[in-house]
C-alpha cells in the first residue's frame, strides 16, 4: 500500500514549510535553494495496523531485554566460576564470563534496537529546517522550542502507546540490576574482622628474623625487635592480610622511664609491645631513636613516643599506636595476654 492509494482525508496533515520551495537565483542570491524533497509517508503513518505491528515489535524487544537481564542475574548466581564451555572458534572459555557477556549484551542491544525501531517507525519523521540565528535565543525562539518539544512529545505517542511505554520502563528498570549484582564481587562485608587480629591470649611472640620465640632476657634495653604471632607462617594463604594487622614491635625500656601507667601495667620488666602499623596511612614503622624512645614512620614522618603510651608528638597520624598486653608463660617465653584493645591502622577505630 502506498500513499497514492489512500484517500487524502486519511493522510496525516502536512506541515507547511515555506523553505521547501525552490527559490529563484538572482544577482543578490546567485545560488538557488533547492529546499527539502517532498515528504513521503511511511506505512505506519497510513495504516494503524502497521503501526500496531511496529508497536508490538518494540515491546517485544524491550521484553527480550528484561528477560536477558534476568538471565544475567541467574547466570551470576548459578554458574560456577570454574565451569568452562567450548565455543567455536574461540575454544574453551569461562562459562560464567560467556553467559554474563551474552545476556548483558543482549539486554543492552534490545533496548537500543527497540528505541531505534520506535523512532524510525512510530515517531514523526518530518524533516524540520531552522534558519541560523544568534546564540542568544529570542523569546519567540524559546517559545517555539517549547512548542516543538510538546509537539514531539505528543507525536511520540508515549502516552497513547502504553504497551511500549510500560515495557520500556521495565527494561530500563531491570538493566541497572546487572551492575548492582556485580557489587557482590567486592567481597563479603568485613563485619568485625577489622577490629581483631590473630593475637590472642597465650600466643607466643616469635622473632621475625630468627623464627624463634623470645624470652625476656633476649631483649636488651634500648633494642627494637620485630615479632609476629606464633603459628602465622609466610606460606599461609592469608599471611599478607593477617600480618598487615598483627605486625608488632617490642622495645625494652627502663621501667622508670615509662611515663604512662597503662603502658607500664601492660609491659613485662620494661618490655613494651606496640603495633608496627602507622596510624596515618598504614605504613610499617621501622626507625627508632634510642635516646628519646621515639619511633618514626618513614612515609610521612609521624613520630610516636614509646615511653608515653606511643602518643603522637609530630606528623599527620591521628592517634597513638595500639599497645599489646604481654607477659611470660610457664616456660619463660614472652606471650600475648589478649588481642589489641582497639583496631590497628589508620583511624579506623575513631570512625567505626
């Protein structure tokens, strides 16, 4: 069926465009303006049955998008990351990655294809030309823009084509769920794990360099020794995560030089144990000034006084180094009497 076969009263009303007429060349305007070609009606403009078919196609594409999004979520939940499939000519690939890529790609493609088909078959296709105008629009132009927008909204038939509207909103609502589901890959919630380390009552203090447990007589006054908990080995799968919280330094001071009462109570014969992790950004502390009893973080020069509860005396660190309460067991080895009282590292305990 063509527009020539349709009575004039059934054809959509044409807009009068003065610029579509060919102008005549003269001395002032030597080039004629060919204007726009005559508008040809689409079958959807003429036959409501064809328009309904296009509407159903658009709705079907939006529905496929919704189903693909549901498939994406189902694939993520049900397919094991270890499962592989053979895809010619690529070969063996991860079944999970293949399913996620296929379903998410289908969901996005169907939304785009539906929007394009809607615009090309059901929205107005009348070409509109506007003369060039100054950047600052006049009130008349602004009024015309608002009128054109309202006219375009009306011609899009979004209010009348409820099937398209509802399925489009459904597809656009479900697609973001794919990104929400992917947040699961950020890992499980930390819970209270940041507040605890592997230190516990009875854990021996093991010299990091010799891998041997320490006795009080092994620690000389003014010396700095780095230790780790008994049972934490470098071959352990979670060693790096655990040592990042449990790294410890022990220093032996003269008991009379310890100013903080709690520090003295938690020490053993002047041996004090503090976290090695700086409370600024988590750098390992390694510089010790024997005469002043100060330790210095090499990253940003935060300085802590180990004779006064490891309080901050200089630099950007926000709070003192956590202290570990220590003692000796029946065999005379240094041991922890519990875990740290507050989380180690940068300012977590102040905000948590």
